[in-house]
C-alpha cells in the first residue's frame, strides 16, 4: 500500500549520442535517487554506460497509475520525438 503523501513519478530521460538523443521512460517513487542510479550504472540494463538527464516527469498518486502512464509513454513515439526537439 502506498504511504500517505507519497507519490509516484513517470519520467523520461535523455542522453545525447552521435546519432541523436536517446530517450528512456520509467517510473519511480524517488526521481533524484532513480536518476542517480541510472547514471551510476545500477539502473535499468538499457541505461548503463550513459550520462542521462531528466527531460520530463509527471506525478501520480498510485504505482498503478504511474505504471499505466509509463506503458503509454513508452509507445508514444511522437511525444518522445517532441522532447528530443
């Protein structure tokens, strides 16, 4: 059960590469900690070895809502392309 006052976040990270900006979508209860984990190489396997910056975040009251939004954002290529600029 989610503790009272705690929120979940859906986030989009970006990392510049020679081929353009790569994005990653995830969810967490602590944005700062999760970004630090990704940059330390202890985040998701696909984010290891890159320097990530936070491009976008949304806040949700429950993990279920955050996971549902994460699922939709991972499939929304147009939204991620707009974030790339």
